[in-house]
C-alpha cells in the first residue's frame, strides 16, 4: 500500500498515545476500548481539533462492523432510511456495529428525526458516533441520547511541538518564527496548520509567505484592517465585507485573537477595547445573529 503523501493523513494519530490534547476524553476512549463497547457518542468543537480522529481511533480499536458517512455529502432522510437502516438491521460478523456520522450538523431536520428513532430501535447492537462543529444544529432528542464531549484544542505550544515533529520527520529545515506564524494564523485548526506547512515547504525548507498567509485567513485580514491607517468608517465597511465573504459563523476564535493582539491595533485605548470585546463575547452566547453582534462590537471599538 502506497504511503499517503498528504501530511494531514500521514500523521493523523491512529492510537491514543499519539493523539494530542483532550486528556479527559482520551481517558474515556481508553475505557471504551478496554471494555470493547461504547454508548452513543457526540463529539463537537471547532474545525481541525481532532473530532474525526477520535472517532476513527475508536473504530480501529474496537472489534466492530462499521459504516462511515460524511453528512455534508449525504445529508437527506434517504441516507438514514436506506443506507443506515440496512446496515443496522442486518446481522454482522462482529459483536458490535458502529455508525460513524461525520459532520452530523449538516443532516436535515427530517434526517435527524429519523436518526433519533433508529438510535433507539437498534441500540441493542448498533452504536452511533456523531461529530459536528455546531452542536446547536443537532436536535435535543439526539443530544439527549448521546454522551457528548466538547473537544478543546490542544495548546499552541503542543501544536507547535507536533508540527516540529512532522517537519523533522520529513527532513524539512525551518525557523521557529515560521512555525509561530502558522500556529498564530490558523490555531486552533490543526489540520489547516499542517496542510499550510506542507504547501509552503519548498526544496526541503519551510518558507512562509506572510502576505499569502494573511490573504488566506479571514481572522488575519480583520486584524490587518484594524492596524491599517484607514478611517474608522472604512475599516468598519472592510471588516463587514471580510466577514460576509468568509461566511464566518463562529466568532469565538476571532474574539480571542483580537484580545491577544489588542496592543497592535488599540494601544491607546486597551481597557475600553477589552471591555467592548468582553461585552461582545458575552452577548455572542445568547444572540440569534452572531454576525450582527460582532459588527456591533467592532462599532464599539472603532467608533467610540
């Protein structure tokens, strides 16, 4: 079998020992593997933080017949009624069946309703493992049937160490500043950090094009706009356009980045800016339209 040339897959952890971060979850997974049984599971969190990897580690280390479906590609009720029902209702060779639904937040409401019923009907032999970025899109009836785990990204230091290990294994020379640039740009999306590192490796050396990194990441574009010499009204319009074009729906990482970099764009009004960020982040947990709330936060920072 040809070795995968994509670093993302080549260095995807396949055991708990080389899975970084989420120690509490790793302890749970170890218990499930030792018992060779699992409940219905739901892993949620931001992109690239190890949800799919955790699920695949279970599938590899538990004796089971498995069915894997990416719900962003197959999201309708027919997938539930036909593919999943046929798999769950037939006899298999292993003592357990596991249905792995990746990106389950893409499932339509009708598909989720049908899935909820199957989780009950076939629970004696079939378990369901779901992953999603936005747990609020999963109906309460499914959440209540699962043991849910929020996957927290490993620290920036851990990610940097992991990337250093990959570069060393690939015999790529690098400077520490290049790794810091990638981690700061794309954290906590570990998958994107590794993929960009491979993309920007040329002739055995990691060479970071800072302008290219900024252009490819909406968070850094916003930070770059805030530090520019444009009038505040122009900054507001440009940030609004960046948010719209990027289709940002989760602003958690952005609030954190703006707090970490406050010295760069608001050195003369740090206390007021931090208060505006804190208020915006608090409201973010309750508002219906998070984009409008974020732009209101930007108004409080730029126009006051």
